């Protein structure tokens, strides 16, 4: 029983109260202030409990549906990308609730917090969700992923989930969401190759040497087709891979970007000085952001691009980005003639071989460049690595032959110039001869300063043309032989 204080001054309210109490299975005791519980009260209480549970269950069910997630406006882009993803038939709670009752309760409490923030307009414009590996690997989802072994990603990259999830990678414990995240527009929880590139290439470019984690062929299959480089030149990767030629010798410009973390990025999330001071502690940063909280890589790291010619970066002559005084070498190598005309590029240019493939060997005796970088030269060993022992003396053979031709041309040019200078200023052949010698001088400088060895086939042809031009000019400057005098006493 319970005590009731009636308001005797308002019979209408008392009557209404009596009716309500009757519905609940309670009556007023006669002449007292006590409430009498009738036999119906337990059933009414049970019914109310059932209705409450049904209401709670309905509310819980509704708030667990994917449609409810879209009630918050800042969830619209995530909801839209989910609708077009491979997970479009998987409810949001399947991934975002940790397995088990504890995970369910924690998610509901977190959801209630989000509702309050939405109502009070204090929600964050940068929502952050953590999907546990246990959610991905639960029964009925990807529980066999670790057992599948290697897969082919996007038809060209070899990948194995097992070592990435069960072993430390570069000293860090990866999770499913380390690679599968929201960074692909329109591809909810998808993977982009940029994630792979940041792990495999970050800090692995040492001066001119590209040495990605696990190498190249762990991810790429060696191309087996024959490539037609030019009308009379073909190329097969196997010939060079079998000799141990590194991929970067031809694909030096395949990786662009550093993957560094700008310091100001930290301030987007943190403002305590003691936290910001730990910026350089890489191990701690990855433990807090990758191991414990599964923050997406590109919330911190800049993107590294990788491909045959990643854009928007320069695609050829990577050395010329700094060595601007090497333009003649680049022109000769790539088939741009002394007057800008298109000529036959070198075989190595046609095969996409970059400067560093040959300029590989450090020469300390040459000292340091002004910007502090070392000097590298070409030796016969560079040729041997790609072409075998028979190519050991190839560069020396070319260099000796070119030097000999250049010296001969210089001697002939000096003599021809003297002959032309000796002509009268008004001599009709002088102007054409001077122009021919100027062309010869230009072409000779082009081969000498561009180092003819960069394109020996064209350099030899051009030096032959130089010799012919000098001879022609010298011939024009030589006075014709005097007509023979008639014999004495003749005719």
C-alpha cells in the first residue's frame, strides 16, 4: 500500500485520478489515505514492462539501422559512399559495433553521445570511427581472409594478408583499416595503392638508389611480353632481370613524393605542447595512431605516387631538374639535334633508361658539387651489369673513337678557318664558307659538350657531316689553280 494526499478542493481532479488509478489496478482505501493494489495491478505492471521493452527494442533496432546513421548531416558523404561500395548490403553496425554484448553497449552509449551532440549542434565536422579487426574477421564476414594466401590486387599487384596482419611491418602492427579506409572517394572502406606506396617507399630512396621494402618483384610480376622499342630494337625484361639489373635503372622516375608528415598536421587534432613536442618520435606516433587508434595514413602523411610515369611530376630527365647545365647531354641522349630538329634518339633513351643507370659509380677524386652532392661517373662495370662481360670496354671504345674524330675535326676546322680568313672580304665564296664553318663549329661543340657517348650512333654520323662541311668550306676557300700559260712560240 502507499499513502495518498488528496486535494479535497478539487473533486474533478480527484475523480480523474481515481479513474487513472483504476486503470493501473489501484484503488483508494475507504476513509483512509492509503492506496489498495488490486489483483489486476501485477498484470498491468507486466503489460507496461512488456510495452517498455518493446519500445526499447524498437528504438534500439531503429537506431541500429543504416538509415538512422544518415540522420546526422555530416554522415551523408559516408552513407553515400557506403551505398555504392562492395559493403552496401552489410549494415553499418556489423562493422562499427565490436562483436559481443560489451561492444554493443559501448556503441549504443557512444551513439547516444552523438545524438546529444547533434541536438546541441556540437558535433565534430571531422567524425572519426574505429573499426576493429574483430569486426572484419567475425564469423560470416572475412574470417577466412588470413587463410586465402596471395591475391592479385587490381589485376597487377601481388598481396598476401597473412604477413601484413600477423607480423610486424616495419616494426608496426597493422590492422585491416590501416589499408582499408575512407580515403577513396565513393569507395567506402576501400584500398588505394597510395597506402601501399607510403609503406613500401617512405624513406627508401637513398640518393639515386630506389630500394623499396620487399623489392619490386614481390609486388609486380616480371613482364613476359616482348616490347618493340623502335623499328629494329626489341626488349625483354627477362634478359636483364636474369643478370640482376635493378628495376630503377630504367624506371628511376617511377616514384615521386616523400610521404613526410608536415608538422602543422599535428595541430589539426592536438593543441597540448607536451603532445606536439613528441612529433619526431616516430615509434610513439605510430603506436598511438596506428596500433592503438587506427588513424588513416593520409590524415598525417603526404602522398607518394608510383607508376611508370606518375603525374603531375616530370617524367623524363630527372637529373636535369637540378643539373640545368646538362641540357646538351639530355638533347643528344633524347634525339634533339643541334638546331632543335628531331634526330634518332639513343638506344638507351628509347628503352627509357635514365641517367643514374650508367652514372652509378662514385668518384671521390672529383670532389663535391656546389650543392653538396657527390659526382658519379660511367665505368665499364655499368655496361657489364646490363649487357654482360662483352660490354666492359664499350664506353672506352666509343670515347676513344669520338675523341679521335673530334681532334681531327678541330685541326681541320682551324686550317679551314685560316684559309677562309685569308680570302678577300668581297670574295663571293667567303660568306658561304664562313656560314659552313659556323655550322661545323656548332655541331662540333654539340658533340663535345653533350658528350657523344650519350648517343654514339648519332654522334658518329654528325662528326662525319662536320668533316664533310669543313672540307667543302676549305675547298671553297682554296683559289682555283691558275690556267696554264701558252707555250712560247705557239700558234
